[in-house]
C-alpha cells in the first residue's frame, strides 16, 4: 500500500519562523518589538511582515494610539493606512463589481480616502517609503484614479525598489481588463518585470500569473483546454520558470512558496509531470493559498500531488 503523502502546511510561519515573532509582537501590542522586526529587513521583507497585522477594529485603535504618542513615526502611519485599506477591501469583498452593493462601495471608498490622506503625508515626509507608495497603488485602483496615475505611483516607488514584487503584483492587477486595463498592457508589464529583474529573481512569475489571469477568464472547458495547448503559452511558462524557480540563483525569500506553487499549477495543468514533481519536491510540506484560490481551491493541489506521486516523479 503506497505511503500517504504528508499534509500540506499553509501557514507562512512554517517557511518563515519570524512570522510568529511578528504575530506575537502585534498581539502583545509591543510597538518597539514591531519596529525592531521591521527595521532590520529590506522593503520586500517589511512588506511581507506588515501583512500580518489583523484587520480588526482593535488593531486600528492600537495603531492610532501609537501615532498619538509618536506622531512622526512613518512606519506606524503606513501600517495604519495599510490597515484601513485592508478593512475597506474586506467590506467590499473580492466579488465582481456587479455583486457589490452601493453601501459596500461607499464604505470602501471612505476607508481608502482616509488611507490616502495618511499616505500622502508619509510620502511627502519620506519620499523613499516604498511601502507607502505600494499602498497608494491599491488606493489608486480602488478609488478609480486611472492607469496613468497608477503607473506614476509605481514609477516613483521603482526609483527606490525597482524589483519590488509585491508592488509589481498590485500594478499588474490594475493593468488587467477587470480594472480598466487590457491584456496587452498586463502582459507587456509582466514581461518588463521579468526581463528587467536579475535572473533567478521571483519577478518572472508575473508572466505565469498573467497567463493564469487570462486562463480563468474563459467560460468553457473547451476554451481553457485550447489555451493550455497553445505552444506560445507553454513557451512563456518555461521562459518564466527558467528565469526564476529553475535558475541556480533562485532564493527562498518571502513569496517563494507561492511562486513555486504557480509553476506547480501550470506544469500540472499542462501535463509536464517531471517539472511539476521537481517543484513539489522543493516545496515539501509547504503550501500557499495562492494560486489555488484562483482555480477552485486546494483540492486542485491535492490532485496534482496525487498524480505526480502516481507517475513516480514526486515522493
């Protein structure tokens, strides 16, 4: 009887133990410890850890108290703005706009406008605050400020962090048709990010993400099947993999679990089982909700793992 595959752990702390340190500092309302954890990291690491602040009212109240005591603390201000953005988006939900009520949109916009005012002040005092500019990409999208303004904000950010993946992912969403862009703009930006980043960086996954965004918009199995069989799609997936997860310079930095998982999905969908098995082996018991939430849930991952195991390319 075959040995059952180990369960997947979706908690980011399994890959990055410092997540638990951040969670403990936030839960204990220990602002000096939060700053200590953030200040030693680069912009990508800060963006990653700041994402673990809860979106409940108590967290917002605490951050306002920190700012009242330390009004010049741009980290606290940026975290408060990010919190407001997160709460607003939670009210809106991730449903298509036609399923979102007028009241939900009103509350979203109210939260985003509050966040925007805080972020404008932060960026005026600290023009190189990459996280503040990154949050302003989301406020620009939610407030409907347009493609040109979103790109202007990204270009300001890129002066200080030209390969910030989390920021690129936000602008990429704005460039997709669902937010007023086009497939041409989205794919052009994804290729731009892939080719400008150092080889081995995660940024190349944006091209695979672009194809995933396109794939899930098709309404029929026939259309999706045809897309999977398009040789140009697979050429792009392999090009992105070779510049990222298959490159010897690839490093397990924040986001790597999701990045490898995107390629597991693509290699599984297209029957590239040896390639899928290699990425599954690199992941081990680690998993992320993305990209599986895009394709119906983590049972898709379970099916790919089972198939790779049955074919002997993953143990």
